[in-house]
C-alpha cells in the first residue's frame, strides 16, 4: 500500500515505493492509498506507474469522461475547482523552488472544461477481428495504440470529421499501416482542415484556416503552431494589453503574429520569428490586419535563407535591416487618417536580433517550452527595456529565466491561465518592470 503525498509539476502524483524509491503515479491524487499499480518505467532512483486500484479515493476524485483519458487528459479524474487550485499552487511551488517568492492570484479560465481543443492528432488502429481501421491514441508511457469510441477534449467538429475520414478508409478497404497519423484542426466557426499523413511521404499542405482574435483576422496552417484554446488565449491577450505603456514593442518568438498584432498593432511594432512557414503567415497577417505595407528584414548571416523564403512565398521588395531604417521607421496614412507605424517583421532566431532591444521598449516573450536562450536573457539585462512581458507554457523554464532577469527587474504582475483544462499543462504570464 502506497500513500500519495502530493501532485508534482508535470501532473503526476508522488509516493514512495516499499524499496525506498520514489514512484510517480498517473491516476492518483494526494492522500489516496494505492493498493495496486502497473509500473510503466523503471529507473535507478524512481518508478513511473499507473494506479489501478485505490483503497481510499480522494474527495476531489470524479469519474473520467473518456475511457482514453490517460492518453489525452489525465486530469479528468479531478473536480474542476481542485484542478484550478492545483495549477495555481504548482506555479507558486515552481517559482519558490527557484527562490522567487510569489503568491499568484486565482487562475483565469472561461470554465469550458471539455470540447475546447481546436487541434487533434490521432493514431490509426487496425482491428484484425473486424478487419477495419479505428481512431486511436497511444497509451501513456508506451507506443501501444488504444482504439477509441469518443473523445471529449477536442471540438466535436474535429472528432466527427475524423470518424468520417476513417469510415471512408474502411469503405475503400485501406490499411492503417499506410498512415503515420491523422491531423485535424478547427476554427471558431467550426470549419475543419487537415488530413492524413502517409508514412515515408512529405506532409501534405492543408488549406489554411482563419480566426478572429480580439477583432483581428489571422490565417494559419492546420499543422503549424497556433493556440489550442482561443477563448482563454483572448483573456491572456487582454491581460497583456494592460501592461503595454511604451510606443515601441518588440514581439519575440512571434509565431504568426497573434500577440503583437492583437495587443500592439498601433505601436512601433517589431515581430521576430524563425520558422519559415510561420514567418510567411506572419507577413500575411500583418497585411491582412489593415496595414498598407510591410517591410521584411533579416539578419545579414541569415539573408540567404530569408530571400529563399520570401521568393517561395511571393514577397517582393525585400529590404535588409540597416541603422537608418531602424532609426526612422516608415509610417503610412490615408487622407486625413493618422499616420501609424508599419510593423517590422524579422525572419531570424530571437537571440540573433538583440540589436533591436532598446531601453524605451516593451519586450514580449512567448518562447517554446525550452524557454529563452541565455544570450537573449543577458542582452535584456544589459539593455534593460522598460517592460518585459513573458508568457510561457512551461513555468519551470520561465522561472529559471525570470530569476536571471531579477538582477535588474521586479515582478510587477503574475497570472496563471488554464489554457488546457483536464490536463496538467499550465500557461503563465509574468510582467517585469
């Protein structure tokens, strides 16, 4: 019998095995007594396992909505108020572990617990008994495929489209082993795009989707990066907007431009993105949002990559960055309308354009899970822009970076968001001044 001590960052429950090694459980909650469990991974100092029989269930435990919950959303076993409490608590613990004493406010959510996800990737499972293909997910901690009958995490339009595609494959008597996966994405209007990835073949190009975020229109690829939960993302953008008080804004790790263009489109805005596909969509989104022109620039040592990308995507009039353009940004106006800055889109890694960091700026950071490059953090500490707004899907690497920035900054505001209900994932916003 093992008693669960607590939930740790990452979402597993912590206990101690009879042999003294730590054991990390899925399907377990604090103070529960685990009577039986299945070990999925053995390491020198710890185990990973799935609880299969619980003698003393937590008062916060509820019945999961899906049979496949461990694969997709292992926190379906928590009541929602406890989930939000845990996420807030975990943010505090993560920052405190880095010796940053904080007390975050209540997590922000729109209370949509299910059917919020606008993207899902399915495996395909071949049933030898029925000789048919089924939608599937991979079992947590293994490559085993589990056929599914329902899923309540993604929007219903996605699951319905996935079932229709699989039904068609079965009509054609196709084989599951031909395909790597099925990826589908849905916009807020219920339009679905995406399709099958065949093994040993390049990924197909799917029809772009469009969505409105804070009244601005954005185009994005179904298999590119775009936020999973747009209603809660809008709540985060409104919070970000409150903390922008400078005329100049630098949006690093900009993706397709949704943060900068939604919150600072009337500012002297510079957006930096290193992924070629995302950058081409960023450029189009700058145009789409009523800007009359756009300059594309790149760092000199990446010029050849940038030129190839612009040529491929039909861009014209490419300009390289130089000091004159930086000092005197182009503005545009129509008739008597006020002239406003044209956004500057830079195709580069964010850590390679630190010359664009200025003291009288707001710098927005939204890096991948690995966090910011140390070179960028050092430059921020050197130049000391007025405000740094840091949105992260990984509070652990965020706390690591923030600790380094506290050499010259103080935390003005911290706010967690529940972008991913019924999962352990946490989005967290930190504002430094």
